[in-house]
C-alpha cells in the first residue's frame, strides 16, 4: 500500500471487517477505506478502467471465481494488474474471454497465485 493514494478493501464477513479496522487503526493507515459488502458488486460498480490493481481472494469453496475475474477485468486499467488467489491454476486460454493473461504464477501449498494483466 506504500505510495497508494487510495486503497479500498471490500469484505462481506462482518468479523473480518472488524478485524481489518482494528489492524488499520493500529497501523494508522488513513488512506485505506474498508467497505462491508460484496466485492464483485463493488467491482461492477467501479468505473471501467479505473483501478490500477485489484486483489481477488474469493472463498476457495465458492463459485465466485469467474464472476470476480470478469468484474476485475472490466475495472482494471489497461496497464494495471489483477492478483488472483485460487484453488486451481488459471491458464491464458481460460482468461482470454476476459482479455487477461497470466503475467506471473506461483503455487504455495494449496494456493495458486496469479498476477494477471490485460492482453496487449
């Protein structure tokens, strides 16, 4: 978050929202806004191409991944990045419909971490 003018965290779980607020208060991070709500809905309401970086970490046992990636692809700038944590590896072929491609990938335990960028 270093150097960011604004950071918005969207979390649906009220206990996690409270925990995030406590941590931010301790760290005195004034540029961070915490919003309780649906992350996909927040991305859909963001202006197209308005976000430099989007971090996605849906619950691994959910069916939210495709919708989250599609919403992030619309919201991220042409030179921005989408970071995705998922239970499986995402390929360029799977991302093509959203005009994204894998820029970097790593696997750590059960987590498949992807740094995605727009197809140039």
